[in-house]
C-alpha cells in the first residue's frame, strides 16, 4: 500500500526484467518526459521511458508504433502479477504524475475490444494546466516562455477533447482550454498558483521556471530539453477521435 506522497524519478531501464502491461494512459510519452528512448521487441518498434515510484517500484511507459496516438502503456514488473497492491501502485503512479484519473483509458481487468479502448473524457483543468505550463517553459532557454508560446504548445502535450474546444463563455476569442491556461499564468495570488508555490516567477507576458520548479518537475519524473522538430511532428499527430475540425 502506498501511504505517502508519491515521488517519481526517471531511471535507467531495468535489464533482463520481464514487464507486463497494466494500464493505458491517454497522454503522449512527451507529457511524462522528453528524455525517452526507442527500441523494438517481437511486437513492434516503441518509444519508452523508465521510472521508479518512491525508489521502490520500477515501471516503464511505452508507446508502440501501431498503438493509438497520444497514449502510453504502463508496464510493471512481471513478478507483481495480479498482486492486490497493483491497484494501489497504479493509483500512486497517477498521483505521482499529478495526472487526472480521467486520463486512464484502460487498466488490467477492464473489458477491451481489439483496437478499441475507453474514450478520453473530461477537459483540461487548472491543476493539470499548471504543470503543463511549467513543463513547457522548462524546455525553453533559461526556463523562460511567453504565454503565447505556452498556449501554442499545450495541444502537443495533451489531447484536447470536444469540451476543451468549446468557446469560452467569458472570452469570446478563446476556447475553454486557452482560458484555463491564461488563468494559470494570470492568477498570481492563489495559494496553489505556480508563483505562490515558488515554482515560477512572472516575466513580461510569460513565466520563468525557478530552481524549485525544476526540482518539482524532477520529482514527477519529467526531464526537459529543447523541443525538436521531430518532437513537434510526433506530438502534432492526432487521433481521429480528437479531430474536431
């Protein structure tokens, strides 16, 4: 049972350890880290990254070439099997990534049809948008990013649902998700804001990530680097499920 605040750290992949899939998250691998690798097995080519939960439980995230776009599969060590603590481990992984539970599109035991998983529901909320804002800014030189740059890159890091793309009721020239991101950057006084927590400071029309912010990102497993053209191409591909144009 996981009883403390989960901490996730990026690790080296475990050699010669069998891993089995236990869940599918509706987020691209770049959402979790930009320091991912590529390999292949008997199934296909895949991108992957390895992590440790509280320095105890090792797991990896994989995106196989033939799997639904903007998803990753969570692999746990084979020895866990169907152990009762698997459910607690998956919940701790979700909490450790500060990801909403609505991002879980399948977990072991759920019914599944070949080629079909649970539709992604909900919309982008401020808690997740705060962390996405921090992640995107951390990929920029000196951790400095303009609001326009952050908004431009949000759709690359998280699938936007039909609800996200609805018109904002209070800002006629913005969608709901754009208003949420704007609120994250403009609301300085809230106790849960990036600024009150010491993770970022305001600059002219944008933010700068602080050392505390980088430390926080490290504690959720995120490794930043400059976003490459290859990243942009991979992240801009959209599942037809979310193509509302």
